[in-house]
C-alpha cells in the first residue's frame, strides 16, 4: 500500500491552521509527487484562512512570516528554516494578457481553488483527518509523519489520481480556455510530460497546438526556465521534444532548430531530438546539441535572446564551437584539446559525440583519457609548468615578450610529452631554443 511521508515542518503548519478551525490541505505538485512516491521538492498548503489570519496564527506561534505574496493570498512561514507557502483558497479572475489573472478573489470552497489549477494531476488536495486533535508535543512533530494514502482525506474532483495511474497530462476544464488564459501552462504541460514520463491526452495535445501563439506573450525568462527544467529532467526527453515539434512550439522556444541548419549533422529534426537522449540530463549540453546547426555565433545569439546566464551561454558557445574539431585520438592530442577548451573539454566531447554518432567509440575513449589526465593532474596551462617567467628571466636572461613566447613554446613541449615538465629539462630546452 502506498505511503507518503510529510516533513515535520509541514505537519506543524497544517496543525497550527487546523487547530484554529481552518481546514489545511497539502495541494498541487507536492501531493502529485508524493502520490507518485517521489519526494516533493516544495510543499504547498491551501486553506480558507485569509492572509491576515494566517499571519496572526503563525506569528502567535512564534514563527517568522514573509508576506511577499499577500495580494495573491500567499503567506510564507519559516518553520525550522524551511519556507512553507500557505495560500488562501482563491478564484482567478479574467485573463486578458495570457499570463496573469486581472484579479484574484478569495473563496471558502476548496473546489473553487482546485478549478483554477492547470492539470488534473496538479489539482488535488489532501488533508490529515483528526490532525486538529493532535497534541503539539507528539513525536510526529519532530520526525514527520508517514501515512498510508488511504488514511488521507483526498479531494480529487477532476480524476487526477486516475490520470496519475494512466500517465496522462490533462487540463482541468476546457483545454483551449485554460491554455489561452495562461500560455505558460503550455510549456508546463510539456515539462510535466517529460519529468513524469507522461503523455498529453488528445484534447490537451490539440490545445497545445491551437494555443501556441499565446507563448508570444510569455517572457523569455519564463520560457527559458521551462526549457531548462524540461531538459534537466532525469530520464529520456525525446518524446517530449517531439511533442514540441508536433505542437509547433519551437518557433517560440528555439526557432534555430527549425531553420534546416541541422542537416549538417542530422538528416531530420526528429533525429536531432532523439540524439538529445544520448546526453546526460544536463540542460547546457542539451541546449548546445539543439543549437549545433546554428554555429558558434548563432548559438551565442540564441542564448542571449533567451537571457540565459553568462555561464551557461559561455559553455553552450564553447561546446558548439568545438563540434567540428577532430576527436582527440592520443594523449598529447587530448591534452591540447583540454588546454584549449579548459573546463569545457568534457562537455564539448559529450556534445560532439552526440553529433557524430558514428564515432561513438572514439569519443568514449577520449573522455576516458580526459578523466585520466585530470586525475593525474597533467600540466595543461602555463601556470602548471615547472618553470615560471621569473625563472626564465633569471636563469636565461629573457626579457619582455620573449618570456611569454618561451612559456608558450614550453607548454607546447609539455602538452606533447608530460614527462618533460621538470625544471631542469625545461631550462635545458629553453636554453637550446
Ligand atoms: P514544480 O514545483 O515541480 O514546478 P508544481 O506543479 O508544484 O511543479 P508550482 O509552480 O510549484 O508547480 O505550483 C504549485 C501548484 O500551483 C501547481 O501544482 C498547480 O496546481 C498550481 N499552478 C502553478 N502554476 C500554475 C499555472 N500557471 N496555472 C494554473 N495553476 C498553476
Ligand atoms: Mg511545486
């Protein structure tokens, strides 16, 4: 029988509300993940208590509250350093900007609150019966509670549990209406399909396609966040990426992969999307692969357009820029590759390997060599040489530019033959040059 474990901080927040007479439910993604047997990464609570009431209850119990989302009914309470979001049941008003409701209204019916949620698997809530009668000093308050799912009072008005069992992502209510209200739901839906290994139900898939133009109103930051979270999902993501092609979403996410530029490495977009699963579930490498046909400059521009971080942009650009380099086949070639690509060497090899599937073994061997070189700590940069500029000036009387040029030559020697990285040997070589 399936069980879920609720952390003690959540239990305490639920209890504080319930003992004041307010039903308190675990809701949304946290319940979805718990029912799937996965540990939720954040727990959300919903209750009819109004924000001011919640602030009063938590403050009186001695906890710090953060009223950041109060206009939308959300109070964050810090319990043992864990921020917990508690939101008053609410009804979203009209959507005129495809993203935000024009107004939100509070309600005392949980059914109204669940109706505003995006997908059936996210529109369930559960409550611990009798928690109000517990004593605040019970063991449960220090170590969390593991309960059988059957003991929970679950509110599931849209068939969320059945969809969880069948692996279906389905909008709550009319899919086109829901995806038009807030187009971000389109990308959330794709992400949940990938994260959970689910498929959209046919009407929802049709609406993903029909409502796609709403993504033009969604900020690039939000689009990028969803793309990254999708690509970082553990497990295969090709099916979800193919779903994005079927529903013609790439135009709003990564139009680069629609230009036909992919043909240099892949015969079709489908083959490119399948190749993504050859990579570890790391968004940087996966974005680089998706952008392989855009070239270094195109890839950088795409990252900038999506306002990706400088770190991610630099890595993607380095990976794409290295795709056409020959796969290093010997220790010296591998050291040279590493010296040039620095911390991006491994990632670049992964991405290139995914592009050049016919050279799989060669890339695997290169990655092994890279790991060995890193483990041994071979010299890969001028600062790793057994001589420095001072020594060259002092011992050989070199001056100015000669010093830098000589260090570069010595590095070249050492990249070729690591055993030469000894002070005496290098001075001898430098003296004879
Ligand atoms: P995750 O935390 O993994 O992103 P989640 O489903 O918990 O998944 P959150 O953004 O934490 O997503 O939101 C919590 C809940 O709020 C969701 O499960 C859903 O019920 C509701 N929700 C979030 N965003 C939307 C949205 N754009 N439209 C409708 N409901 C939403
Ligand atoms: Mg969540």
